[in-house]
C-alpha cells in the first residue's frame, strides 16, 4: 500500500509538472495600444517602460537572444535612470518626439525616427527636455557567446529618412528597404557593428504588395507596423500554408528561428514596418549545438 501510494504521488507530481510546461511558441503578437507599464531598470517618475517582448513580458524566454523589446515613454522634463548592461547591446529608435540620450554621460540629441546604437558595457539613458512626450523603442540583445563589439570612437546615430530605399535580393519589387544597421561582417548598412543583430531595417511595401512569406533558419525576427495596414504572415499551418492575420499601426510580431514570416499590404495602402533580425543563441556561425 505504501509503495502504491508513493507511485500515485510521483505520477501526480509528474502530471502537475507537465500541466505547467509551456510550448515554445512559433510567434508572439502584441499591440502597442494595449501594453502595460512594468517596473524596469530604467523606470523613474515620468519614464514608463512598456514591454512587448523579452524583459517584463509574461512570455519572456531566457533562451532567446532578445533581452528586451519595449516602448519607453518619457514625459516632458522627465528622465529615465541610466543603465549599463555588460552583456547586452541596445538600439534606440525614436517613434515620436525629441529627446536626449545619455551616452556614457555625454548628451546625444535624438529626433523622430533617429536610431542609435548602444554597445554593451556603455552607460546610457534617456532625458526629455522638450515640451512634448517622447516615445522610443528600446531593443536589447544578449551578447553572451558572441565576440565583443569594438567600442565606436563616437556615437553611431542616423535618421531613417537619410538611408536610401533599395531592393534586396530575391524579394519582390513591391518592397523597398532602408538598411539601417547590421553586424560587423556586413558592409551594406548605414551602420555595421556588433555581433548579435544581423539586420535592423525599415520596409516600405507598396499598396497591394508583399515581401513574400519566407523563413530564416537561424535567426529571430521582430516586425513593428509603423504606418499602413494589411495582413501579417505568422507561423505555418497544415501543409505549410502560412497563417495570415489582420495588422495595422502598432501591431508587433516576434518570430523564433525558422518561423514563417511575411507581410501583405492592403490594396491602396502603403505600409511601413520596422524590422530587426538577430541570431538565435546557439545557431550563429561557429557556435556549438546545445
């Protein structure tokens, strides 16, 4: 009887553990209009951290290379706390307003659609000295297991509008790209530095156009719709048929490696999508399988 009771307890514990186990999702969807503020390292009065993916999100995966992907809102006259991450590259992209980035204690002026690279170990933060609120996308990527980036001699910053539109590879002519930032092995982007992020870019998709559903076998990717509307391709269904979901301004999708990704812009509507692609840990060139 004692042995039988022990077996029942073991089976019950195993079933409970199985019930708590989560399936690793192929993709995650968020919308910026429904994000909730959470306390983060940056949080301060007038500085609100609203996670989409990674740190602070209920579905954060410590095995992902995405440490954080969040909206940070800073009220006029407010500042965020200065932070420093020894093993995390970050990128700021300003969606609205103007601010000052604290870059190793030096100020860097930021305006709407500026993007700024922040290498690991560098102290940095945000300050809003304007009369209007500012909204910034903060993207953080884990650098453990990657070769450290060379500290740039000066802040690496530019504006999305300064980067020319171009066609890329086998993608259709209805999609135009502004190649903003890539890793140090690249020469094609406005800024080529770092090791985890392989490509930060802006897609402008013509009305009725698409970038064609496709896969990245070793990279994670995030799409954030800035303008327009259409259908987001996410995951794949039976026989590889891609799932299509209505998408508009503020919709954001995270894809793990080898997920089906893509976008179809609605008829008579041009869409602009901010995208970032990065190595999934353990899948980058030269890494050892776990």
